[in-house]
């Protein structure tokens, strides 16, 4: 197909003439950079890539793909992997980078290529903040279409997708649609949980919150104290107020430059803390945890919201990895015991990061304007990550399956869409990521807006006009 595209130079030139952004073929300057993802372990070599500067470019790209029988993949900022082979046209949206803040309405409208730090910085002068994730580099659109689990304010305000007020999207037929609660309400519901299944989102509007500061940071403990720390963390989360959003991570980090020097080649336990309240109240909540084991590093302190990235210190540089996820209930003593046996200091664990993110609070609510995403019953998201190319991570991927099998007695329905890795993208795995009724409704929306499954290089939802009972 690469040769076929090169042989159709006149048609490529015509496409380039109709696109305000860029059109690139394999081997051309800028192609590799345009296709680069945060996870280089995922192959990405499309026949042609269109760097769209606006909705019209997306429409031109979709028309070209249809005329040449090409599959279509979408990539915003590259943190969600887009698997594009040489029968694929890749649409990148990073050039749509406008950020507009409406302080009186407490809303932001951003383009599809905007990253969270841009929004945080634009909103801060107005005393406002968004429901962003842990990394400043993650794209707003991909994160939000997967639900959006805020690492700073999720338990207080809920899923980011539930606070979206409008989206602009180019659907498979090339139509630019505006979706909100009154206009295209079913599309509006389905977009917020279907990732890229229903079209190419070019802009998104969402609510902001009157938050300027956090009391946050990280507590790092020695790995040999994992059980004491996890049991204290279980007690903390059992009575945590909604203002407290936390996670605990078991970190077995390889000695590679993507990780900070003090932690390379070590096993440590990290408790990430974000609190919307006073230092005194936070320290009262954290006192039993700090007393549970020696604290190696304690950075929990008052901070401006713009410094939120210091809580997780997510790697900025791309690195190959594999990931998978599971939903869990509260950390009862028997579940804590099972986790320590599986991932504690005495366990043989090939994975590098095993994290439990605390849900509950407003994340359990289903507001009237809720979208299709969101784990409303689970209390924790378990996220497992291992670093390396596929040949290196294969043992860890196998081990993840064994871990999840061992935790099956506690596993709950549904998965957090943004933590689903390439290993979990089969049809049955995607179906299992949703409650049955939600998946059936999404499949009907898919049939309405993408009946031929143009957008299938993703967490694919197969178009269907029937529900689970065949109706």
C-alpha cells in the first residue's frame, strides 16, 4: 500500500492542496515525528498521515480514505496508542491547539490537540482548574472520551466526562456535528465513553472548578514495609472524605533513565496525595499512614494547582510499555492479604508498576448529564504497567493474567478505558470493559453513526442494532 500511495502522487498532491495541515508519506521528512507515540512499543506505520489543522482537514482525510479503501486511525497527543498499518490513513489532531477560557461560565473550550498543562495554565489566572489527570502531557480529548479519572479532584467532583458540556465531531460520513445535551443527545452520551469509535472529535467544552491550590505530594516507603503501608492505606481510604483523592503504587523500577535517579533499581511503595483542604486536616488524615512505616521521602505540602504534576512525577519521555487493568472493591483485610501475597516484597513480580487508584466519592454518582464512561460501583482501579518492548514484557504480560486470575474473587464489572492496553483490545475484552447495558447502547450508537465500522482501530465497539437479548 505504501507503493500504491507513492504511485498516486497526483491524488496525494490533490489531498495536500485541500488540507491546511500536512500530508505525509513514509520516508518523507516529518513522517516519523508525526506518527510518534508515547508508547513506541506499538507499531505505527500508516500508508499516509494527515496532520489536521481543523475539521475541514478531517473531512478531506476521511473522503480520501474512503476513496482508497483505507482504514482510519486517530491520534491526538499520542498517549492513547493508535495502531496504524500500511492499509491505514492516520489522522493526527495536535495542530488543533486553541484554548479558550470563559471565566464567568467557568468553562473551557479546547481543540483536539490540547494537553492538560495548557488548560491548567490558562485557567489558573481566573482562579479555576479542570479535572485533569496525573500527567501534564496527556491530551484532553482522549483522556476525557475514556472517562477521565482526575488524580487531583476526582473524588470531589467525579468523572471528567460527566462535566463535558459540548463536543464537535466529524463522524464517519464526513459530517461535522455539534453534540450536547439538547443537540444530538445520544451522540453526546456515547462519545463520552467510546474513545474514538464514533468519529474524530475536533473540539470539546467542559466545566472548570474554583480551585487554586492543593495540599498534595507523595509519601515514599521502603518496599519491605509494603504490607504495613497497604493496611494503613486501606484504613485511610475506608474513611477518606471526598476532598481526598489518593493512590498507592508498588514500584519496582528498572535502572533506566526514564525514571528518577534515587528510585532506579529499587522497590518502593508510593502513596500519592491530593487534598482540597487545610494542611492541618490533611496531616490529621495522613498521620496513621506516616506512622505505619519509615518514610523515605515526604513531599506532601501546600502547592499551587499549576504544580499538580509534582504529585505523580510521570515520565515525560516516551518509553515502550505494556499495561492492563482491573476494577476492585474496598480493601478488605482478605483482599489486602491477597494483594501482598501477589505483589508484596516476597513475591516474584516482573511488572514495574502496580497501582491502586482510589475511586468512590463523586465518582460513584451518576448525574443527569452523565456519559457512557465511569466505574460507578468500583472502589479501586488496579493498573499494572511493565516497561520494555514486547519481547521483554511478554513474561510480565503472562504474569498479569495470573495476577488477575488470582484476584477474580474480588474483581468487579467494567474497566477504566484509559488503562486498557493493547493486550486487551479483542472484541470480548472490549465488551467486558463495559456494563452489558452500556455496551449494547454504545453498539446501537455505533450502528447509527459508523455503521460500516470505519473507526475500528481502537477499543472497538462493533456496530449492532440489537441488545444482549437479541431485541
